[in-house]
């Protein structure tokens, strides 16, 4: 929840992202068919390809450099060692594989950063309500995308849509979101969207 300390410090969010082993999630839950997660749908007409992602921080193999960078970010934010970051509670609705994903992420954060994550598992309606109300510190949820167009997916998750559970809002990003929605030329629109994805990565 980017409106609540300490998560209003983007260095912490980036550090946890860097320390997350997405390859391990794919191996455990991908069933041989899912692609690696990214800010925009991987391999879509406006999102990064899997090959592009594997060259990026947070996606590289092995994870050593990503973990070093995560620790450096936490140190810069005043958490040295990382275990000084305490009271980490993950709200996880009992829905689909979410509780299992929560267990894997807990193990990764312990292994990679020495962080202790507490999982608060709740029934699905409670999870939806609490995410919608912002009644959480760290949340785990998703969005069943209706159409692949960015005005639905990107606008709902990163814009002013109802599923922007993180409550992260950035005026520069919202300006780009509006700009791409009015662009008639597909290549120019794709270029704008790729700039937006880069913005989310950094």
C-alpha cells in the first residue's frame, strides 16, 4: 500500500521486487504454460518479451546481482541489515493458488534478504474488501483482465481504476496514460506504452 509507511518509499518496493525470484514462481506454479510476470502482459503487443525481461534487473539469472542491489536499496533507506525492516504482514485471500504463492514469497524474502514475512490469510470476500478499502500493508491480489487493450489493463491497475490496490499514483505516468489513449497511430502508441513500462520498471 503505497500510501502507508514504509511503502511510500519506492526504494523498499523496488528492493522487494528485485529480491523476488520470478523464475522459481514459474517453475512451481506455471504448469509449463505461463510466462514470467511483468508490469505489462508479457509478449503482448505493448509489453516486453520474455527474452527482454531476462536481461533486466529483477529478472536476471542468477539472482546474486539483484539481491545485492536490493540490499543496497534497503541500506540506503535506513535498513541495514535488511532485517531491521520488521512487521511485514502480507494480506493473502484464500483464493486460487494465492496462499501457496504467499508461502513461496515468504521463503524467498527470508532466503534472499533475511526478512520475516507474516501471512494473514483471509476468506476471498474479506480480502477483496480490505484491498479495496486500503486496509493492508502488503497485499497480494490480481486482476482478471477483460480485454488486452492497455486502456483496460494498464488503466485499471496503475491508473485511477478500482483495481489499483496499491494506490500508487504518479502524475507523469497518468499524463502518459492519457496521451497513449488518444494516439491513433499504433506504432506511436506502442512507443508511448513501452516508455510507460520502462517508467514502471524504474
